[in-house]
């Protein structure tokens, strides 16, 4: 072992942590002592929770808890191995059938997380010599996946169709000059996770078709909320059958955990063979898969309709609060409402101030968003009620002496 203090891992790490702290970018963990919900308990204190992605209030629902307990009784706890070894159990297959049917695709594959789904998929669809075109605000897992693929990466400004088109034209030129086929994949989110706005999906689909590119959409924040049966924005815009790859997570509005890819039978068969995060990873818990099956059934059905109506009513209510306290708010109906601040330290200070007033609203900073674009990210849930919106209004309304 080296005793050189300059070559000591812990002191190097300590210096890095100091740097993060100086840049107001240090993060630490908070522990909830209660289930997810409109109110949560942290260190013995009850806080009003505007930080969870449990948009439909399903994570602590009697229905899903019942499904989970029943599945544990039936299938036990662990899944034993990866799906290809001995870990595939009937809830996994039932979940994939339910997802494919809901999303209107030939087939689906479940992963242990949305992150694993992204990482497992993009490098098997494109590779070195190909082209991936992504929106600037794309989630980290898709950026990592695109980088891992080895394809040439082109980024367009958020929702900027003109810039996307010029990248597609550039790709078309590359294709015409090349002696071998070049694959072109466009990757977007349908509802953006930190801005809450929507992709212009219909125009995007038209555009990628005009240039013979493929489209992968991440419906992480749209599943459960958009479309007639709430399967996502692809359904809402009526573009099923025109999107090659649909991905998402079961950990947000669906209230459970796990990721998925929906697409053609060939896509799924290839991923079963090649997606490293699928092949070399223990299958999700059978109870998690079974709970997700029940969640799909509920969200598609009457309860999902009721929860969504409640969610949109709360979103409207919260937006009215923000307008009254003179925050500018976007016009899109979305459960994610960013309160833009800019400076990292100012965002943290505001989050601490709100925490002292009993509200849990996370400050989102680099690298989740760009430097200087720090914000509070308010997420609304069907579990919220008038009391929570009143508390928010009271906390956001600064007393005259608080205004500098
Ligand atoms: C949360 C999220 C993911 C990752 O899903 P997990 O199941 O949490 O790993 C992927 N994409 C987006 C846009 C997300 O917000």
C-alpha cells in the first residue's frame, strides 16, 4: 500500500467533493421513513411532497400493495438468475404481453430499470459508422447509451425541428456518399423530465419518415397520463405503428419499478439475444413484474381515468397558485412544473427555505440540467389535494420583509 498522501484515494475523493461543494453542486441523500405520498416523513418531520414522480398516486395504493403481496405469496421473493438462465417466470411474460397490447406493438421486453432498457437497446440498433440524432435535453441514460453505441452523435436544440432537419440532411448526404448502408436513429423524450414540456411528436414522425430515419421515444413521463387509454403521447398523437422503438419506466406514474422496450418482434428477439443489461442481469423480481401487470390493468381502466382527471385538476390548481404568486408558468398541461431560478446556490437556498416551511421541492442542478439553469422541480400528483396546494401558496408567497 502506498503511503504517499498525494496518491491516497480518500484524499483525492475528498478534494473532488470539496470542488463540488464550492460549485454548489454537492448532493446528499435524504431518507424517507414513510411510503410515497402527498405527505412524507423525513427525520420525524412531516413534509408536503412535491418531489415524487408517482403522478397517479399508485405507489402506496391498496390495489398495488395487494397485488405485490399476493405475488410474493405465489412466486417468492428472488428471481434466481437472468431470464436466459433460469430467471424468467410467468409474471415477466404476462407483463410483456400487457405492455405490448397497451402500447400497440408486436412485442415488449422488460428490464430491471428504464436506465437498463436504454443502455441495452441503442448499442444494438446502431453502431460505429451509424448516426444518432438526439434532443439536447435528453435523459442521461439515453445519452450514455448513444455514446456507448459508437455511432456519430448529433445534438439538436430542444424541440428545434429546423435543426433536426439540417442534421437529417447532413445524414442523408453522408448516406449518399457512403458505399455501405448507414443507419440513422433519432432519439427523443415525449415529455421532458426536467422541463415538463412535450415533444412535437407528429412533426417529428413526419420528418424522420421523410428522411428514412428511425425514431426511438422515451415515454418515461408520459406513460399513465396521455392518450385515450393513457399509454402515452404516441397514443395521444395517433402515431402508433410509425415509431420504431418505444421505451419507458414502470417506476413513475405506474407506481412500481422496472423499464421496458416495446417494438417489433424482431427488435425484441434481437434484444433478448444481445442487450447486455438484459442478458447479464438477474431478472426483475417476479412480484415487481406482477405488480406492474396490475398497474397496467388499473391505469388502462376506470381507476386510471379517475386518477388522471384528478391529476389534471391538481395541475390546473397548482398553476393557478403559481400565477397568483407571480411565477411564470408554461401553458402545457404536464405534471412537471419547473420554477426556473438559474444560479445553483440560489436554487439550493430556495429549496432549503421551502423545506423549513414544510415543503419538499427538489433543487435540480447540473449535471441534471445545464449549468446556470438550476430550478426547483415541482411534480404534481393525483394524491395531492386542496390542502397541499394551499400550503404551497402560503410557502411561496413571500412576506414583504423577505423580498429583497
Ligand atoms: C427516470 C427516467 C429514466 C430511467 O428510468 P428508471 O426506471 O428510473 O431507470 C429514463 N428516462 C427518463 C426520461 C426518465 O425520467
